[in-house]
């Protein structure tokens, strides 16, 4: 049996920079037609010059692959209308991080009072620039995402024309929040469809499954699966594939992030087939994103997968992927475009 996916998109991806970018960029650009590239470099991407230069480095790293990097700016509440109009053509969205909540987010937002966000979010609404949010408070780690929901709701109410993407949702509370506001959307990762906290810390600690937001309870995973498998039009695949060098993961003070780029489409295919919802895979990995981010141009690329087992390599340029050394049942057998 062959499964074809047309122009798969990864709507939340960390490509890093320098040697790491060169090592891992093609893990995504080989099989995806495009991806939203996160701006949490050190220092974060906050100017037009940096965006243009970073995009150039990405293009070099992906070599001849058919792949569009959709660039993002790191949110600052000092961005005004003129600045954002001058940068609009270079970006697909702006990514907001609460300060210090995850990798390289120290320069993020300190408070969420509407007054302090107003200038930038008014300008984004006017210019139709979507806002991607890492929605976690600094509360107890299992509750951070749920505690952030009132902030999503406050922003969604105050800026009804703003498209707000709840990034990498992990809890049933977020699933329920999605439909309460017309202007809320969501991405879901591969790993949060598969693991719970038990897989991370229930037995021997698994550093390669440690990420932010942390994987939650079985009922949360169930709600995420139901939502993703339904092909819900407000939900997109965003891998949040976040490579760290092996030594940074296998260390005390383990870096957060799961590296899934090389196996994402293969394992998504398996999951959607298992759940008899393969017809919705195309919506989840491409069509919904095309509709939500209405102005994007997407390269045409056809990826064919087949039931043929594949042993996942132990590492890609010093980064350990999810399912390293394990056999997965689906392989990519052809890529056109
Ligand atoms: C990401 C990273 O390493 O950049 N880590 C992660 O655990 N997901 C940042 C992020 O998206 O939170
Ligand atoms: Zn991320």
C-alpha cells in the first residue's frame, strides 16, 4: 500500500544555526515542502537584517531541496506599526515566548497585561501577521499550559482580528479552549501524540523525550489524538523538532527538545493508518495550514510512503532522533518536487 502526501508542512520547527543548521536542515527539507522556522537563536531574531541573513544561511544548508523556510520574528512589545510594515514581507508570523520559559527565551515577554502588548498586537492585527505563542506560565510544570489558557482568552478577546496559534498544545484543556474563540488555532507535535510523562520519567529517565511543554497524562494524549485524527480545520502539524547535541541531552541539566524531523512523516502515517483516519493526514500536515496561513506560497512536492520497515539511525550529525536504533514500519520511498 502506498500513501501519498502532497506538500507536507511543518508549522513549528527549530533549525538552529551554524554547524547544527548544516547538520540537520536536510532532515526536514528532504521530505517537507516548507516549515515555519522558530526565531529562538542566540541572540533571538529581532530585525529584518537578521531574518534575511538567517534565511540565506538556511537556503545554503538545505542545498537543492525543494523547501520554503517561512521565517518568524521573536516577539517584543516594542515593535510598532512602521517597523512591522517594513518587515511584513519577510515573515509569516511572530513568535511570543514568556521570558525564560524554554530554550533561548530569556528575552521574551515578562507580563501579559493588554496595555503593554497593545501597540504591537494592534499593528499585527492591522497588518494580518499571525501570533504564535508558547503558552506556559511559570507555575507547576504539569499545570503550566492549563494556567496559560486565560491569557490566550484575554488576548483572543482583546484582539479579535489577530490569528493566534497555540503552539504545541499538550493538554485536554487546550483542546477544549480551541473552539471557544474563532481566532484561536493550534499546532500539535508528533511526540505529544505518542508519549505521556510516563514515557519520559516513569521508568529510567529518557532525556531524549524531555521537552517543553512536558508530555502530560494519558487523557491529555487521548484528547490530542482525537483532535489531530479528526482533521479539525484549526489544527496543524508542528513537529517542534528541537535538536540539541547528544552531550547536552545526556547530561545533568538536560536540554529540552525532541528531535523528530527525520521520522515525522513516517510515524504520522503509521499513526493515522492505525486509527483509520488516513484521509485526514493530508489536512493535518498540509491543507489546514494552507487555509490558516492564507497568504503562503507552498512548493509542490509529493512524498510517497510505503509499509517497509526502516531502522532509525542512532544519530544525525551528533543529534539523537526519537526512535533511535528502533525499527519503524513505514519508509519514504519517493519524493517528487
Ligand atoms: C525548544 C528548543 O529547544 O528550542 N525546546 C522544546 O523543548 N520544545 C523550544 C520550545 O519550543 O519550547
Ligand atoms: Zn519549539
